[in-house]
């Protein structure tokens, strides 16, 4: 005859441990030792591991607040683009450069293998300072773009943009739509 599992749920380990120690009488181990034994029986290393796992579970159950973009950085980067959404000049600050590259990344076709001429055409349409090589190299170093070893093929790497990049892309699309 097979045994069916009998579930046991304990709201708080401390009163349960005290009640068990009282039942065991004088042969009961120390309170902490008994708590560690119960935690190990439940599949944890010790009671501290059990507490940490419970705390992590509670944190994950709470809804996460939406992460807000750094509006000042987005605004600074937005100043680097004209009304048509083209990058006017290569930004001096690295953080603004990277954010601007995300806007250019969003304009590249997804899941499409492109040769150097095609990628240059897309990048030239998206900037005004006529340096697609710098844009390509920097996009590759920022893992936004991948290139075959022989340089024959480029492809946009599909990633989820950071919140600032999403805000910039949205602002640029709104600006271009309003200008049209």
C-alpha cells in the first residue's frame, strides 16, 4: 500500500519548536539546535538559510516599482538630434554616446544580415557628421551590433534597451512624427 503525502504547514517556526521541545521533555536539544534540525528536515542548510529564502520569496512577491529613466541624461542626449531624429554630432561624453547609439540601433532592421554598404546607408540616414565607421565600431564595442570576422556581414543584436534608451527612442519618434 502506497503512502499519500501528508502536508504540514507551520506559520512560525519558533512556537512550533518550543511546543516540540516541551513534548520531548528533558531530552530535547537546545532551542537553536532544534530549529536547525527542523530547517534541515525542510531542505535548508540551517535556520539562517531558511530565513533568507523566506525573505527573498517575500521580496519577489512584492510588485516592483517601475524604474524611472534619468530624464536629465535623456534630455541631454535628445539635444544631440535634429527635428528629423538624426544625430547632429558625435557626443563628447561616453554616456551620451552610448545612449545615442541605442537610438540609432532602434532604426536598424531587426533580424537582418546586412553588408557594409547597407549598414552605412542606414547609419548615414540617421546622422549628419558623415562617419558611419565610428558608429559601426562603437556599436560593435557596445554589443549593439555584430560583425562577421571577414567584415562581410553586420547584424543588429536583439536586446532590451535600458529605460533611458527606451525614453529617448520614444521621444525621438514623437519628435519625428510631430515634424512630419
